[in-house]
């Protein structure tokens, strides 16, 4: 009887997600990954951008342009990834049983932890060789390998060389607590995302266990799946309503306002709470905006073979762009700090890295689909 319940509850994602929604999530995931690359491409003084960052260069046009893209417009990416992950994790379950949970946990261990260990191991080995040959030329590599090989082995999981890999571990942590999320969204309904919004609003990670963005948007994705809310995917042409224009316009205006205030914040003694509030509002508005924009453009992209090819390389873009991009920036900017160098690095290197990663992904998939599945966790 339990086996029958598990089989009926653990329907495949393919059976429960429409072709339109599957395509939509695939395209939006790739778009979000491009945004992640540009988030990490910011190369002025404040290279580690935070919600309350005030641009050190002030109203310098180059810094403001990069900040607008990297720390405002692109910041919907991580929340969107967590929301999609939460939705896809729960959408195949009509009822989450203990055995079904163990099956899902085992699958996520293979698709998340195995690629994490492999790629972090590879990048750690490459970084060690570079540091051995070039010394402290690339400070980010020497800093990370110094701690790891200095006896702090746990930094393999807490401070990996490809720093973007934190997302994989946070996602697995959310999978571990997914039964709690399931019970919350099933019985508390909207109370579940509202509770998760509290630590998100104050930017507090629960006991440093899960990222506050991850908890909220994973829970939102779970809510849409468990409550069987179908508006996430639309079939056919979409009628353009007022919200289709108001929400993206409000998002763009908010991002510009946030950028301007970040540029003049030091000179007007702006309180950090203002920046934090604007930053927090940008992310959900951005998620809503890209969903609406896709529906408006879906007729033009739904049959694009080019998009089918490039979206298949999303994971390779994710795992390969750093620390390669940072190393390239360091190399160029050590020779010149001219504005043209900053902007050339920002707008030229990310597309090159994205194209190279997609090309490599396509090549590996063509030569050995099994190897590609292992390297990407089946993505």
C-alpha cells in the first residue's frame, strides 16, 4: 500500500509540468544565469556588492551603469532560481510520504552533492596549481587555497574556490527541511511564505543554515506546487493587461532609484535601511516582471532552436564562469585602471565566457550524454 502511495504521489515532473511551462522555466533559468554572470562582473571598488553598498566612486557613470545592472536589475536571478527549484521539487507530489521524501532526498544528493564535490574538487586542484606557479598573483585563489590547505578542510564546503557553488549547498539544505516546508504550505497556506518573509525582510539567515532569500522563494515555489496554482504557465497568446506594463515599469524605476541613491548615499548621509528596503523590493518585482515579459514574448521564442541549444548550457555557465571571470578582470585591471578597461571587461568578457561555456556543454553532451549528465547532475 505504501509503495502504491509513493508511486502515485511521486509522479514525474514531466507528467505534471506543461510543455509551455517547462520551456518557460528553462528560458528564464538561462536568462537568470546570464544575470548571475553580470552580478559577478562588477569590477569597480566595491567588487563584493551588498544590499546596502554605497558606490565608492559616487556618481561616476561607469560605476553607476555597472551597479544598475549588477546590483539592481540582475538581482531577481537568485530568488527566481530558488522559486523554480521549490516548485519543481514539490510539483510531482500530491502527497509527500516518508518513503517518497527519502527517494527525492537520494535523487537530490546525486544531482546536487555529486556535481558539487566534483566541480569544487576540480576547481580546487586548478587553483592550487595556479597558486603554485604564479604565487599571489591571483589573490582570490591564494586566499581560498591558503585556508583549505592550511588545515581548514571544512572550507571546501563553506568557502569553495568557485564561490557561486554556495547555491548548490543551500538548495540541498532546503531539500533536507522540505517536509517542514510541505506541512507549512499545506496547512498554513499563505501563512507559510509570510512566516518565511520575516527573516527575509530583516536579512537574517536562520541559524546560518539557509539563506533568507532561499527560504522565502523556495517556500513560494512550494506553495504554488502544493496548492496547485496554475497561473505560472499560460498556454497560447497572452493578452497584455495593465499589469504587464505597470509592474516592469515600476521595477525599472525602482532599480534606477536604488542606483542613484547608492551613488549619492555617502554625500547625503543616507541611512542604510533605505537602501535595504529598495533592494528587497527590486527582487520580487524583478521576478514578476520577467514572468510577464516572457508571456508577452512567448510566441516569438517558444519554437526557437537557438534558445533550445543555449539553455542546455545553463549549468556549465553557472559552474565555469567563476573564478575565470575574476581572474580575467584581475589580469586586465592590474595593467590599467582606465574607464574603458573597466567597461570593456564588463561588457565583453561575460558574453565570451557564456558562449564558451555553452559551446563546451553542447560538445560534451554530443560526445557523451552520460558524462554530461554526471557533470551537470542531469540538468
